[in-house]
C-alpha cells in the first residue's frame, strides 16, 4: 500500500538504471537504430570498497603516527645505590606532560616535588602511593620507576624537580634534583 507522502516502496538505483536501459533498447529495436544496438554492452559497476579501505588505512596510519608522538621512552639505568632523576626533555611547554623516571633503593619511600610542592607522577596503576607528612610517597621495585608524567607548571623559567628520601621518622632528605625549563606561558 502506498502513502501520499512517499512511504511506498521505491525503485532502487540499480532497478531504475536497468529499466531505463531496457526501454532504450526497445526503442532502438523499434526504429532500427544500429548505433544504439551496437552499444549494447552491460555497464561496468565499480565498487568503492577499495577506496574506503585505502582511506581507512591512511587514517589509521596517521593516527598511529600522531598517537605515538610524544610517548618517547625516558632512558635511565637502574641504580640501587645512587638516586637519580632523568627527564625526557629539559625544556617543556607550559601545561604539556613532563615525563621522567627515577632510580634509587628499593626499600625506601621517595617523594617528588616540583618547586617545593609535593607532586604525584602519573603512570597509570603501576605506581602505588602512600600518604606521608612530606607528601605522596612511592617505592621503586627493582630500583627503577616506570615513566612518570605530570603537567608542566605555568610560568616561564626554570623549575626544580626534586627527589626526596623519606626517613622512618617522617623527615626528608634531598637526594636528586633536575632543573626543567618551562616555556610558552601566555
């Protein structure tokens, strides 16, 4: 049953094209049009699946390259005796991730500070923090942390990323320091 608003079944594009071609051929036979009858080849229908596949591959490649950008590994060898900090770059734009790793003894609590304020480096769920009077403390399994990151502070200039060792009585001792230059503050 059809509707006055066009809700009935309509012919698809393929059906319309076949009907139009059939009608043209009938007329050509009626008037003996040899040229139209000689051009009676089936049309080649090319699929666009390959085009869409190529576009999808290009988009995924661009996303893979863009997604991998900036996730560089911070190289630092494990050293259980001498605590150290390594940063991915000593110059960071304000608000961008500051990536770093630390090394030190396994059985000691460490607190990281940026310009004297305790910070918590994000590494997903691979680092567990415990709250101490000095700030959030973590330990270094196998003497090396995963890549930690935190947002670079606002304010152009040199900022100090400091590693503090927390003693059993809650006192802290600075064991490593790295200056980080922040640029791009408006």
